[in-house]
C-alpha cells in the first residue's frame, strides 16, 4: 500500500511526499527483495527531485518555465537522468510528475 501511495503522490507532483513515504516503507520492510525495489524507487524520486530543482533554476534564470525537459540540456544538465523500473518523468508546467505506466 505504501509504495502505491508514494507512486500516486508522484503522479500528482508531490515528489518530496512520495519519496518520504517510500523511505518509511523501506526502513520498516523486513523483506530484502522488497527493500531493494524500494531503494530503486527512492533513487528515481531523488533523480526527479534533482530535475525539479533544475527546472526551478531554469525558471529563475529565464523568467519563465521550461517548455520541455529537453530545454534543460545541455545548459543546466548534461543529460536527463535515466530512471529504473519503467518510471518516466512528465513535465506539465509548473508540475513535474514521476509516473509509472502500471499505475493508472
């Protein structure tokens, strides 16, 4: 349940809250395989939060939102981060979402 809730928060643009929820689930999970999956999901949230910080920097420097995530490359990021487990980043200015096709 916690992982699903974290994913749903990410879809709503609440990246920090989704990450925090996954960290709690990771820390309380006794099954090592599930903990490994949570760790990959947390890493995805960390990458998304880094992109969000970069989007904020772009907005501060240009006075407007980036139209596409690729606007960040190469001046702000050398490349967009690769995500694990089928996650993708969706930029719907001003909200960055971390989505997974399995969660509708």
